[in-house]
């Protein structure tokens, strides 16, 4: 005996915001990002923390000083987690581009096409 169950159709909510990897999401306001990066550089913060602060300022409508403080001290804040996810995607993509360029250079030297 075979039992067949019918599944109810699922609805998918469409988010009107751009995808997390699209340029419109990553850098909606370059000016505030640069201002935040400058504030982070003045404090001698790492590039990871500076990038996190820049993303916080751009996406969560906080001042550069507040973004730097959030990036430094509030790892469990939901905004920091969100910006951290975007930062990780950006860094992973940058690493992949660097590796592809490195291997392309190696292939060119070896004569591989």
C-alpha cells in the first residue's frame, strides 16, 4: 500500500532590496564609507574592522564614529552580524580574484592556454 501526501504550495517572499553581493547593496554611499574608513585609519584599526565599520555606516544609517564603535565592541549586535556577512562575501570574492590572477600569471609563464 502506497500513501501519497499532497504538499501545500509554498509562497516565496520576494525581497525588493538588491542581493547582498550586488554593488547597489555593497556600497550605496561611497562618501560615508570613505569617511568611516578614514576614522578607522585614524585609530589604527585593521582593514577587516575598517571594512566592517564602512559597511555598517553605509547600510545601517549610523555615523562613522558610531560605526567604528559598533565594529570594535559590539560583535553580537544584529547590524554587525549582517555587515560581517557582507564583509566575508567581499573578502572571499577578493581572495578568489587574487588567486585566479595568480594562477593566470603562472599559466602564462608556463605557456598553458
